[in-house]
C-alpha cells in the first residue's frame, strides 16, 4: 500500500547529506551565473565604472571556476547546465567563455593596460586569500603567490604610499627567511589573513583615483 502524498508537504530534492551538498553547490553555481549576467549588463549600461566592474567580474569568474571543480561530473559543460535549468543569461555565458573581464577583452576608457592590471592584481589577491583560507601554511606554497601579488601591486603609481603594500613586502621578507618546508604558525597565519584583507580593501578604495595613474 502506497503512502498518500500530502499537497501541503514540502518536496525534498535530497534524502542524504551528500545529495543536499550537491544541490547547494549547484544552486551556488546558478547564483554566480545570474550575478555575473547582472554585472555585465550594468557595465554595458554605464551603471558602474570600469574600476568597479573589473575586480567584481574577476571575483565572480574565480568563484565560477572554483564551483565548477566542486560540481564535477554533475556539470559536463556550462552550456548543458544553463540549458538544463533553462537559464537565459547570454551576457554571463559570453563572459565565462572569454574568461576575463570586458575591460581586458576590449579597450576601455581607462585604457586596456589599466583594466588588465586591475584584473590581474585582483586575481592575485583572491588566489592568495583562498590559499590562506584553505590552510596553506608552508613557504613553498605561499611565497610564489605573494611574490606575484606584490609584483602586480607595485605597478600602480602611489602604491609605495599604501600601508598594505609595506605589510605585504614585510611578509615577503619573512617568507624569504624561511626554509621551503617551514610553515607559518597559527598566530602568524591569522595576522597574515588580516593584513591581506586590509591591503585588498585599501586597493579597492584606491581604484577610483588610480585609473589613470598606472606606471
């Protein structure tokens, strides 16, 4: 005898924790695509500036790549995913396939190099912070990422006066003095995360006035 179905009962998409995590991950991927589409349209309509658009787009693209790894075999391609869930977000699809912000793909009013450098530096920040949150602690894990970040940071005029840059250089010196397999302590890691987040926020604040000040 079958159990009667109540029309007032919530229908669950999952019956196990693994299935729940799967659907949560797919939902996050869906949300990233929608957010990216809104961002693209806002930029085309001049609702946001190139300096605001570029780092936001870079972050969403980075998050998309991370989520794509997590969903694994559940998503064979972005086209299939969008077709499966009847998504009509052509601007996001184009940006995902290009893989870089429009400020890098096309010459912007701020200049193609400015947009490119903003995107690259933002990506370096995101990569480094993600590594720290994933509990990367060894010198041979952190040093290459921090070195790339500091190099990108230094290309902006006025960066020598940014407090965040001096902190990053200080950490680079600390890592340089460590053996390859040596790890930061928990206290050092927490301080480094704090300093990087501070530098990231400072970098964002500077973008409005730095668009035309790239060396």
